[in-house]
C-alpha cells in the first residue's frame, strides 16, 4: 500500500525533469537561430551563403572554339613540292568567332608543312607516259600547326585538312532579284543585295593578300607543264579547310541580363547569316526532303545587340533536286532553311534561302535569284571539240600536193591526228610511224573522245562539300510570339 504513493512520486519527478530538459533544448535552439555563427564555422551556413552569391553573380560565357571547327586557309605564295616536312605559309580567309567575340581575324598568318606525298599506281604512270608526262601530279597532304595573331600571340594548332581541299575557290552569289512591289519588300531586297556586295568585297580583300602569279609567271608555268619532266607546284590561293582536333580556349566573358534577353530575337528579313555546312550536300546523292545542318560561323547583331550567336545551328531541307544525266545535262539543287537552334537549346522557326556560296572555280556553279544552284558547262567545250574535229579531218587527208602520191600520207597530217589522240606522244609517233591509217585512227579516237566527253557523257552535279561556306538570307516567323491584338 505504501509503494504506490512512492512510485507515483517518482513518476512525477521524472516527468518534471523531462520537461525541464526539453525546455532547455528549445531555448538553446532558439538562441542559435537568433545569433548566427560567423562565416566558416557552420558548413550549412557557408553553403547557403555561397549559393546566394552565385545566384546574384553575372553568368559567364566560355569563349572557346570547339573541336571540329574548320579554319579556311589560303596559301599566300606558290609552293614547289620538294620533300616531306617542307614548310607552307598561308592566311585565314574567314574570321573565327567564339560566341560573340572575334578571336582569329581574317588575314591571320598560318604556318604548316607538307605531311604526305602519295605515290602513283602503274596504271596512272602508264597513262601519263602515253601523254608524254613522266612526272604526273601526286596527291599532296598538308597540315597546319600554328596561327599568329596581329598582337604577336602564337596559337598552336592540331588540325586535319579535309579531303577535297587545296583547290582554287570562287565566291558565287545569287542573281539580284528585281525589287518586288511595295516599300517594305523593296527595303528587304536592297538589304540583302547590300549584304551580298559587302560579302563580295570582304572575299576580294581576303584574297587580295595572296601573292597570285602574274601573266609572265602563268605563261612560264604553262610551258613547264608541257615538258615531259617538270616539277609539281601548289598554286598560290589554293584553299584548305583545316578542322581543329582540339578546342581553342580564349577565356570567358560575362553575359549581362540585357544581352541574354536579346538572344533569340531574330533580326529583320533580309539579314545575312554566315554559316558552314556540317555535312556535304549534292545533287548526285541527296533526294528531295533530305535534312542537313549548317553551323553559324559569325554572330549576327542588330542595333548593337547580339541576336544570333556563333555556334547556332540552321536546319535545312532539300526542296528540289535533279541529278546530272546523259548528254551533258547538268544537275540542279535547291535548299531552304526552316529552323534555327540557339546554343541554349531554344529553337526558332525561320524562313531562309541560300544567297551565296564558296565553290571551286572548276565546278562552274551558278545561283538563280531564289538561291537554286545549277552546274554549268564551260563554253570552251565547243572550241575544244571543234579543234579536235578539225585536226581529225586534217589527218584523213592524203598528200595532194606531192608529185607522187605517198601511201603513208603527209607527215604533218599524221602529226595532227596524233596530237588529238595522245598529244606529244601522238605527235612523235605520227612523225615516226609512216602510216596514214595510224594518223587518222589517232585523229578519229581523239575527236570521238572529245565529242563523247563534252556532249554525250553524263553532265556535272552540284556538289557542296562539308565545311562549304554559305551566306543565307534570313526571314523569321516566330511561332512563340503572341498574335497581334485585334484592330479596334
């Protein structure tokens, strides 16, 4: 009977001490929150402070030229091929940007060396020998490893020159379209035409730094190439596309909130965007509806505000294509661009068309007023074919002026037939082989091959290799913008 009060008292005392302990703990917690610890003493407080500072800090954009970016380099002097490791010297044709900053100006000096001289097969050697060419041209590979900026800074490069490089390029622009009706349309057309003229001037200025040979030197080179044994040269002005294998770092720059808001506000219609093909496009391979991409190489500003940064991607589609066909019918290709993907992942719908392109001089490509590309055949085919037929006709003639008919024919006629067939070798054989049949057989062979190549064989295709430089006339229709308010 006496244990019950005692037990109840102990319980009460325990409860009292528990309450006191809980109250003390709550008071300590409240005091800790009321008087925070100095920075660095509490990891949780320090992390919260750093997070707040990062949220308030201005974001930075890395100024980096990514791997895979091509440098367009033109040799600024003639190179006589001699050995592996032979130095070469050139200049950048197009400027290189990182986001919105110019990091490698056009005209920067680039150095490299000959990295490979390929051999020739027996078939190629025999074919060249029959044409009196005992030193046929070999395929030369070049690598570039250094670029010098105007400030004196040297940048080491690790590049791979793309296949198909090393040819003379030309700037081909679409024909200027007559101004449409309406003041707005006329302003857009004028803006596009002015941009094309500016691009032509910049291309001319860039190529003006190249030491192109004069008329006397070109005549010397032509005479040298006719000799059976002659050196091999790489022409000044030959353009190479050297893709970076490692990125180039130029630091970072802060991105203000105003600049961030302006990105994605597409410029007005008629603005020219410069880009390069991420994949090759040709009338021989591609079909209608095929998709391809082009990477923006130079930022676009409007009213001093960045609207399209370098590195944005233009998505295009082949809208019309016709491959080359027999009887010298050339290929045609028309493309259009319908979307712009910004570096932050935002995609904008656009309407854009091809305005100009850099292509090989030997490709003979022209653009119509709507940006459609078509391969053309040089008019010299008529002259060369006429000369071949004329020489073949001469080889058939006998020797009517001779007092006694010569069954072997006139040596000059035989030489004319041989010239149509195998040039210097044919001329020599026509002089040494006393056979009229041999002379006109060689003439008939040469004339037939000329007619076949120029009028019967398959025509030329439109081919735009990877890294081809394009200029695209941009006009936008922003699907995300709200519709205009209804008229009152």
